């Protein structure tokens, strides 16, 4: 089935002319067949090469990536109706490259910006007007139906986005999520930046995922520049990535507790999250790990003293995390809110192409660290945490299991550090006419960067896909037939990124 | 219930004594930079060329904190001979021009207490935060001010849900084009008198996003800020210190 695709490993670079080219009709058929037969989409995007717009599809099955390309038509019959996985990708194609997908069930702008090519806008938007522009929200009519609109400015200190609920009484029939308010034009800006600024922009795609993004970027650059990374750095990178995961997962458990007014756990977990950010601060000078990882290795090391200190600290924190979890997960009031709320059945999660803890809580077995390991993850065993109940509780439990597992990973890695020197800035030159796909298990799930270079080794296209790009639709579906009052809780059990999605 | 009480006793009291007792941030933390103007010219120029946000002016040997994203590259390139980051977290200022640092002014930046505001609101400030682009790290570290360690509400400062209840709006992010109107509307919905706080380098100058066509290079083009808090993101202490000083809760 995948014979028309090139099969490569995560982080392996290939020449652009090695990517199998198919005429569009054949490409269409092939891509659809893969999507319908258990291959998941990692990328489906366009880029411009010598005035020719090309489409690239990157799929994954088990431990490999499958890639093919074609020339993009101006318009084509949509794939979304045949496989919902294409939904956001096709909206993105229309928005970025003015490729119209005919009969797409919901061809609405994703981030609200003019296209990259200066072509006539597919949506008929005038971008001096306010978002969401020339498009109505999905609306259900009927005597007892009412709409609730929330955002873009929300009640708490959170990012902007608009949620439109169609309800009957308290029950949500449909939720539409309109994003784009955080759109900063990152993919375009990358192409204009000098090299020294690139890692910093990458770390600011989504600040709570700085480390995973930085790692994705660094591994992609190293692959294109043919740079080997010393194992000591790989260990430090592993520690950094797991610290980021723990900090965010612990924060999420706190936020979930806070949402159901179980303030004890919310306060404790809130504080403990900070302890992990402080470890990052001690190692690299920034609580979010900005400036920590760079192509070639890592800017900072962990010395013997710090190692001892951290090991002790982690032991104490682990005990506290477990105690609080025992309190949280055994409380009847908590269970009554967490259980059976916001269910996404396994087959639906699979059809939608969900990733990360959210997908694993719907019993889908996929973790990049296990399936597509790079760096230190090739040398350590990863337990993929899954749950069967597909609800808020399952999403909380997956996070909890992952916290404990990450603590173990960090402990092992800390104990195995040897202490080599930090790297200087590698002055990288990228191999020309090449493509690399780099995938990491960020704390929200599969994060991927794809870089294509031109004949001079400059970056021609930089595509970023945050796990939230896959998962926002999951939140919308999870809310169907739920009470509107359960929205905040469900939302927190997904905790998706606006800026990571909006780019 | 019993386990909750037991745990409560075990957790103890975690709120810091700040500002009565100073908090020392770790050695690696990049706070207020110190500048050595006697550094070799070429080094300064290399730093200026490589600075990702054009924060360094080589001919004036100055550094604009309102543009700096605290990436540490200049310190690394100059091996500390031109720029050296200190652990001083007090980087807020009430005057934008003050954020341009020249050599030998490694004193605290000035935040003038707003006397009128102080008189009017006593010791309380209700803040409506508006996130307008950026990377969400600024927001995440503002939320931290509500955790037990910092417990910002003990100073009478609260983040509120509605602009109608607010005395201040605090903006993060470079102001994306798609958030411009929502920001202006939030500002307008906030009753007078009110202050505007730019928190994080993005909101002061656009930060690392400066120059991208989808954003406005910070708040200045649409609203005048009363308080600037640089950092990428600013440490929670930096924000707390700036607010307390602005309200006159801590004095110079
Ligand atoms: S630390 Fe600030 S001044 Fe120095 S290079 Fe980075 S952004 Fe520029
Ligand atoms: S100032 Fe830095 S941390 Fe704050 S939003 Fe901007 S990029 Fe993120």
C-alpha cells in the first residue's frame, strides 16, 4: 500500500528529488488509502519551489515515516469527507496557499491571515476586518436552541480563542472553536530571520513547550548539517524534555483539581509545578528552558553538586506528588466529576487523529518516545501509559502515570551523567535540496518540524505541527451532549495550546 | 477528610516572606545585565550583529531591555567582557526610555509610585490580563503569582475576570493583528482611571516577533503604557516587585 512512498526514520534527511513524485490523481488515491488504513498523518502541507506549488504528505505507521509529493492543483475534491483527519490540513492549505478543496464540509479560515502567495483569498476575506471574517459560525436553529459565545478574551489569565456553543437548555449540541488570535506569522518569519535568532523564535512558538520545540528544531538542523551529538548531551536533553513534561502535567492535575474546587490539591500541585520550573531555572537560567538546548548539544550542563541536589529534591517531590494523588483520585467528589465526563471513544479518537495523553487516555497506543525514538530514547525503555475509560479521569490518570515514569527516567539519566563540556555555537551549514522530518513526544503529544532546503542550503520551507493542531477538534467532539458547565473541566483535561496551533 | 487535614499539616506554610526577606535567584538566572563599555570594539559589534532582536546599539554601547529577550547570546559571544547578566530581578521601569541601559548604570531601575493611584485605590489593584500573541510563557508565569509561594492577593492585588472590575490592564504578547480590536475593546471597557502595564518583552517591543507582518511590535503603537516589565518571560518576582513598587507598597 505504501510502495509509492519513501520510507524513512524520524530525523533522517533525504534529498528532495528522492521523494517519490506522483501525478495528482494518483497521489490523491494513495494518500487517501493510507489515511483510511491505519497510517496517521504527521504532515500534509504545501510549499513553493521555483513558482511551482508542491504538496507533501508525511505519514507514520509504527516506527517509520512515509513521504510522497505532487504538484498542487488550484483546487481539488476534498479528502476531509472521506477521512476527517484531513479536516484542518485542508483548511490550512486553503489559507496558506490558496488551494481550494471543493465541497470541504467546513472550509473556514484556520488562523485568519492572507495567503503566502498573494493570490485571491479562498474565503473572500478582507483582512483589515476583524476575525473571524467572512464566515458564519455553525448554527443550529429551533425554538429552544440558544447560542453562547465566549472569548477571545477569557476570564482567567489564558490565551485568546473564541468558543461558540449551540445549546439546548444546559446541553451542548455543538461547539465550534475559532482560533487564530495568537497568529504571529512564525512560518513566514522564520524565512526572514538570521540564523542566530532562529532557535529563540522556535522556543517562542509555544513557551510551555520550549524544550520540545527546541529539541525538534535542533535534531532537524543536526540532521541537515550532519552533526553528531555526544551522548552526554542526549541525556541532558532527555532530562530537560521530561522536566518540561512533569512541570506541565503536574500543573494540569492542579488545574483540574482547581476546576472542581478541590483547592487543597490545586494549591499543592500548583506549587510543585513551580519546583520543577525552578530546577530548569537553576540549570539554564530560564524557568521554561529557553536557551537550554541548541543544535550541536546543550548550552548547559548539570554538575555533580546539582545532580545530588536534584536527586534529593526529586525524591521528596515524588513522595508529595503520590500523596496528593492518593488524596485526589480517592475522593468521591472528585470521581463524580472526573468519571464519565467528556468521553471520546477509542475509534473516534483514532478517526480524528488525536495524539498525546489525550489519545492514550482513549486507549490509543502511541508515544513518539516509544515508536519513533531519537536521542537518548533509543537507549531507555519507555512505558506507554494508556487508559481505557476515555474520560476526564482517564486523561488525568495518564498524566499521573507519565509524571511518575518521567521522574524515573530523569533519575536514571541523572545517575548516568558523566560531565562533558558544553558546546560552542555550531556554525551549521545545511545540506542543499533536502528534507527532514523531526518528531518528538512533547508533553501534549506528537510535535513535528519539517524543514526543506533550497539549492543553496537555505531554508525554503519550515513547517511546524503542534499536537494541538490534531487535538482541538477532539475537545469540540468531547463536549457534544455534555452540560455546558462541564466545559471548563473538559477544556483543562485537554489543555491545548493556542499559540502552538496559531503559529 | 482526615487525609486532607493530615496532608495540610504536613505541607506546612509555604508562602515566602518577600518583600520582608529578599529572595535570591539562582546563579544562572539572567536578570539585569551589566555593561562594560571598555570592551573591545569588535566584540561589541559582533554582539550587536548577532543579537536576535537588535537590542544592542554598538556605537552607544547600550542595551535596550525593552527589546532584549534575555537569551544570553551576547554574554556568551563576548565571554562576559561586554555583557554580563546579574541576578538582579528588578528590571521593571515606569519610563520606557529608562530601559535603555548604558554602562555603569547598574542601579535599580526607577519605578515611580503613582501617588494619585495610591491615594485612590489604597493598597489594592484589580488587574485584567489580556493575552495578545506571544508564547504563553508570560501568562503561565503570571498565573504563578496566585500560587501559595507568591500569593499575590496578600498585597491586595488580584487578577479579575471582567475589565469592568479592573483598575489596570496588563498586556502580554506583541499584539497580533487578530487581537488588536479585542485589546482595544477591553481597554475601553475598563473604567477610568486606569493604568496600562506592558508585561514581557513582546508587549514592549514585539520581542522576538518584532518585524513580523502579523503583529504590531508591541503595545506602544496603540496604547500608552504606565509600567514596563521586561523579560522573556519576566520572573514572577520581577512582576511582583514592579507592581509593589508602583503601588508604593515597597519603597526605594
Ligand atoms: S541577551 Fe538580549 S541583548 Fe543579548 S543577544 Fe540576547 S536579546 Fe540581544
Ligand atoms: S515576552 Fe517572551 S515569554 Fe513573554 S510572550 Fe513574548 S516570547 Fe513569550
